[in-house]
C-alpha cells in the first residue's frame, strides 16, 4: 500500500499513500485502498488513546464516502477524534489529493478492550 505515517498522536494522525500501485481497473484510486489508509490512520489514533489507559483498540465499524476520483500522485489522510470514551473511540478521517481536494471521508469506531496483563502488544488477544 505504501502508507507512511507522518504524524501520530491520539489527537491527530497524518498518513500518506501513493496512488500508483493502488489503482482499480479504470485507472482510479481503488476505494478499498482509501479505506485501508483511513483505517490505518484512525486505528493508530485510537490505539494511542487506548494505550494511555492500558487498553487496546479494535476496529468494529468503518464507513466511507468517496467524493472524487484520483488518478495519480499521493493522497493524505488526517484522522481526528469525534468521540473518545472509556470503551469506544470514533475518528473521522478526511482524505485529500495533492491539490487539497477532499476525495474521501471515513468514520472509524474502535472498541477499547483491556490489554492482557504482561502481554506484548503483538501477543494481545483482540
């Protein structure tokens, strides 16, 4: 996918992804690739929020509205929280093209679960 995280805090995550290599048969950025970018950015923010409370974040719902096509260049996803509580975190992810045009808007909700005591992040059950 070629996703790069440029900024990552619980309050704001910025990630980029090249369009090349992520096209559908009509030469447009694949909608699923936009959703992958959005879930990467949103779940990173949710995970950082959850970690502060000793929890993990697991995605339970995502939706996307594709506003305009992208054929080349790089897209940028910016995730910001809409709601952060003790058991849920919801982030809005706005994806834009190089000209700053909004190409996709996503909303991701993650459930926050207790981390297994003493388990490394890669070993925790989700």
